[in-house]
C-alpha cells in the first residue's frame, strides 16, 4: 500500500485509512509522514509494529489523524479479554466513521 500511496496510482480525491500500519518499516512510515492526502492511522500500543516516536511525529502532518488503542495488539485485540477487544473495535469503528464523515 505504501508504494501505491507514494506513486498515487489510485483514485482522485484520495484519502486513506491505515489499520495497524507497519510504521517500523521506513518506506511505510515515510509514505504516511509525507502524505499530501488525508489519512487515518489506527494502531495498538502493544502492536509489535508500534513505534511511539514515529506515531507521534505523524501528528506534525495536519492531514493525518491518529488513533492509538491502549493495550491493543496488531489484530487490535486486547489479549484474551473478548469484551475489552469488542470495546476497542467499537472505538476503531467510531474513529473510522468520524474520519469518513469529515472527508465528505
């Protein structure tokens, strides 16, 4: 996705929703950081791809909205706590809904 994002071989009026992006990979991080299109980044702070400094730096781009789910892993689950995972996914869906509303 990062390659397509950078090369802009996608539809006009582009915006993106990146769920659990691999921000530890330089190409992915750079594609997001330098985006000239709106995007939403959703990641858990227990995701093995989570990198606090990189996620924080994404906030320097005013086109990027970030949502960090405390305790969530790469699957946006909170361990074996099914109910906490459902609540986390509700938050993800709310963030996505709000982002999409702002894009229309």
